[in-house]
């Protein structure tokens, strides 16, 4: 059947697949210098944030993405204090970072202040931590910020970007990732959202591992987890590590969490058979799971 | 945006969510006494089988569902010989069952022969095992079949049904599950597809655990895994066990598999935090994982 106009649809033309939500009203739309922002009320998924036609988050399922962008990275570091988020303007990942008591400073750099202002207005549950004295919000180009940031000034860098096209494409390349490496201390953790295991294993995940290796991240691992509102409903995040191994994470217990647990961390590290060694390319063969 | 008529869409009205694939042609349509079958060619997902407007499978992602319906159940049994599939007319689950050398008899009972004939014609990779001498295909009502089947005649019963509405609704209730229990030997394994962890935890998974308990399955566990073409892209299967525990599965290594592995079995058993004890309700608190 064909969907009528009560539905918001995000087609991914290159893969011939679309995700749609029934919407009841449009709450906001705004063209900024960088992108086109929309907020809808949906029938069953809470509010919906859309940027340039792509679903950024829904009230119903964003916990999956935000928890898995923050907690595996922070649990892999023995004592994360200084955390940098590049992108992430909706502040949902930042909220998860702030749950870690070891964190003393969380800097977020998103080019578009309008996203954060829209999140404050329409998704206050995501921005509730923004008044935390540990937080600095900067609205500027993350690439430029990183280039001038002091070396060895962060323990964890989270790249919470849109898809690797347009102004976010540079966030997936070796030059940018080398800058990330420079601002990381050792031990240090980078995590980058890396699209769908089903749709983007070869087009995004494999080149990202190559770029991470080129940038000097000796140990790397891709984690996978469900995100129903993203293309294919199955998503990934890729870790680049300095002086750490992906399997040696701390047990982090945060009772507020809805998806992540230490056991789920291990589950997310378990590679689908069809990915072969792609998700953990630097590990010697026969290294177990 | 609105999708044009080049797209096949499956809206799930009760949850206000839809999945769509761009199609290039309709290869087949047929109204049988039980249901309406369609087969499409898609732009990027191979062929698409639709029954009563619901996606049954695509060429691109059916391996996820079929592997996870078969291998966890068979790996949980110490030596599965006699396997019964109720439903499953596309034969993709049956193909996975036949990969296990211990299996000496595989009986499949689907009410609608037309589904299997369509699968033979349009998805021959799924039906390639149907000539295996271990296979018996029966086209009749699975509920009636089970009622008259000899007690203790199967080691594993796989309920590969459509959603729990219409003629499949009975497959989720205690009377039917009691019949399954009767035809199982001990040790014995039942597995039932149990919908989306995000959408159906309370409406399907919780009542199914209740019905399984009522039918006498002392140990139960829900596994979860991605199926991009099903609502929310995140799916589940629930085990009901006689004389077995879900965590005590054999390591099954089948090099042809694309998702399942022993490590992925463990990953699929790892409950999302928001599900609490729902996915493993009979285990004593503090039981690990």
C-alpha cells in the first residue's frame, strides 16, 4: 500500500529502503546556515527530530543510540575525566556521558546552535544535564576546534555526527581522526557512529577502520545494536583505542539505563558472522571472541 | 517527504510505524483460501515475499531471521533428531534445520501450500533442501496436526508463524503450547517467533512467557536479533525448554552461516536493560549475565 500524507518518511535512495512514522503535527521547522531542522509530534513514537530529511531521533528509541554512543566508550577507559563530544547537538549523548561520576569536564562542539536550542525546547529530557557545571557547549566547527585544541587534553572523544555526507563527511577521514588522536591522552578512546552493519559494512565501516589505522589507532572494534528509527533498524559504533583493548572494559552499572549493561557491551562486541574480521580487524586470528 | 508508488510499504497502524522498499516489478500475486500472497522484485533487497500486506522476507535480510529461528533452538538441544516446523512455508527455517547433521527427520506443517510453491519458484535458495530425504512437507492446519501427533515424538518444535493475529493467533496461546509440550520429548525445545522487543514486550512477549509457563515449560528465554525488514528492525524468538536450561547450549559451528555463532547465541540471550527479567523470568535473581 501507499502511505498517505499523515506519515513522515525518510527514504534512503541508495539502498531503496524507507522508514516512516505517522505524525500528528509539525511543531517546528527552521532553515539554519547549515541545515534544515524539523520537529514533529508522532502518533506513537513521541517527538521526532529531523535534519535535512533524515531522522535524528525519536522520543521512543533514542535511548538505544545515545546509551551505546556513550557507555561502551567510557567503560573502555579506566578512568575517563575529560570527554569531548563532536556533533551531538541534541545533547542525548552528552546526558549519558554525565552519568559517569569520573567525568569532570564534558565539552561538546556542534556547528549548529539551533539544534541544541530546538532540543532544549522540544526534548528537554535530553538537555536536562546542560546546566551541569562540568559542561561546556561550544557552537563552532568541530574540525577547526580539534585542530587548535591542546594535545593530550581528552580521555574520550565521541563523534556523534550525521551520515558521512556533506559537512559530516570529513569526520570519517584519516586527517580528522589524526587530529582526534592528537588531542587524546593515552590511554584514550575515540568512538564514531558508523552506520548500518547490513547496509554500510563495505561503504562506511571498512573504510573507517582503514582511516583509524592510518590515524594511529592500533586497536579498533565495531559494536552493533538496534536503533529502529535509523535505516535498517540496525546500527553500529566504532571504537579507536590508544593503549587499550576493546575487550578489557570496566563493568559500569548505572541503574537508569534502558539498554546498556556490561553483558550488553559484550553482546554488542560480538561480530555477525558475515562481517568476518571486519569488526575487529587488528586482533590476531584465533583470539577467541 | 511522501513515498511515490514505486515503493511497497508495510504500515503497522497500531504503532504508527512503516517499513518500505523500492520495488521494480510485481512478480506474482495470488489469493489463496487463507491469505493473499505477493512477490515483488525490489531495487536493492532482492525479492520480497508479502502475505496479507506484511513483509515475510526479503532476499537481503532473511538470513538473520531464519538462522535465529533455527540454530539457537537446535544448539540448546543436546542431540536434536526429530524436528517439527509449524508454519515456515517459505522453507528458509527448514533449510537452516537441515544444516544440522544430527537431524534425521524434519517435518514441516504449513496450512497453505501456495506459500511453499511460491517460494520454490521465486526463492529457490530457500527451498533447495526440500528434496532432502529427511524432509516431510505437510500442508494442513498445524494446530490440528499437533493435536493428533504422537506424544514425545519430536526433540525440537519451531513455530515459524505470522503475527499473532488471525489464523496465527492460536499459536501463541497455552492450549496450543500444551499440545507442543505433549509432542516434545524431554529434553525438548520449543521456539516461537515473538515479535519486536521495542514494540511488543508487553503485548506479545510477556503473555507468551505466561502461556509457556502455563503449558509446563519450566525454563524460558527470549533471544533478540536484528531483522531490518520486520517492524522496528529488531525482532525476538522465545524458547520454552523441557529438562534444559537456555544458557547450556552446545557450540555449533556451521561455516555457511552469516549471523549465528556460539558467541552470537550468547549475545542474543543478553536481555536489554529495559526488559528487566521479562526475557528470562524463571531464573532466580542474581543468576548472572
